[in-house]
C-alpha cells in the first residue's frame, strides 16, 4: 500500500508548455512537500504546503485537504526544469515521512 | 549559511562490513533526518533525530542505527552490510520538526560488493 501516489511517472514536454504533476495521499497530514531532484542526486525543497496555494516564480503548488490531493504546475517550462519531482507528506501522527515515486520530467528545447 | 554536508560522498564496501556515514546540518537546525534512495524502492525514511534523541523511525531492520551529537551533527551506521543496502543515503536538516521544510545534503553513494 502506497500512502502517496504520483502521476504521471514520466513526462516529456516541449519548451514553453504548461505542466501539471499530481499527487494523491491516503493519510491525514500536517504538511505536503514538493521536492526537486536533479541528476547526481541533489534534492531541493520547492514547496511546503498545509493549505491553499503557493507560487514561486514559474512554479505553483496547490493542495486540497478534503480531497487529499495536490498539484505542482510549471508555467512556460524550460529545459532546466528537467528533473525528478517528488511529492512527500508528513502525516499528522508525526512519526513518518512518506514519499511518492517521483515524476521524471524532460523538457525538450 | 553553509548547507547540509555529508561525508563521505562515495563509499565502496563488501558484504558483512559495517559503515558509518556523517551529516552536518545547517547551523541552528536541530532536527536531522536520514533517508535511503534506491531505484527499486525510491526514497524511504530511515529515522529522525532531535536534540540527541531519536524521535521517529521508519521500517528498517535494526542493522540501521544512528545517533546525534550535542552540536546536532549526526551519524548513521549500517552493520553487516548486504548487497541491497547499496543506495544513495541522504540526510536533511530542519529547524525543529519533521514537518518543517527539509534542507537536503548531497548524499552519500554507498556501493556494497
């Protein structure tokens, strides 16, 4: 049983396209995190959400607590956005940290 | 502020050996978490330390252990290494709680032969 499900697993887009990555979870949470991992392994935290919507540059993250669903949007995608995007949740029991399997994004010039 | 540092960056061991990995958190961060990443299982939570105490633990065997020192630096130990322990081991620090924003180190790539 996976507490966090992500879709799609792989995504290829043309430069400039609008991209959406989805995340669904099955546990009650304190927060949801969107992470970015580039080849070589380094992980960067993009967003931490407990409600509503956050925006940072061309990236937008939304969460619907009632539906247990979050989306990460990238507007005007660029080849440098090519990376693996990972959704993770902190359950409100506070004793674990669950990850989705990641979405591998490739943006073609 | 310096970021999270991990040493060593790469390590090759043989089955049955033990290994110790080190993580230095961002200055002022008191929570350190450890994660294992493999192609088959993805990212999995190992454990979290705060103020020298293990607060949370994932579903890993007792061969995986850790500790945190008074300066918040943390070490992770894996005893009796198995081939399946080959992975990228990441640590992350945060200011207080696991739910807070996590800042990740570059990872230690462990290969078990």
